C-alpha cells in the first residue's frame, strides 16, 4: 500500500486511545479504528479535518506516501 496512516504512531506517542479520540471529535469509532490500523480504503475529508484540529497536526502528518518497490498492476 502506497498511502500509509500515521495515526497509530501519533496516538501512541500521546497516550491517546482511538475510542477516546472518536468520542472527543464525535466521529465513528470503527472508521477511526480502521485508520489507526491502516486498514482503510479512503480518508474522509471531514475525518481528516477533525483529527487535524484535535491533534494540532497537518494532513501530511496523518498520512504519508511510501513508494512501492515494484509497481502494482
């Protein structure tokens, strides 16, 4: 996967749980859990906006691009 979620690293560094963050930003736990575990297919704009505001980060801090060694078809 070329797009990678950094949410786990950010939350773990700050000793925050996905459940607590989901409650604090009023966003679905299951959606955040998927981002935390890097299992999601897309990043909803509303979710990114809420996470950036709550964590005081930029979108590029939450997600990163990792080049694949071999292109996938």
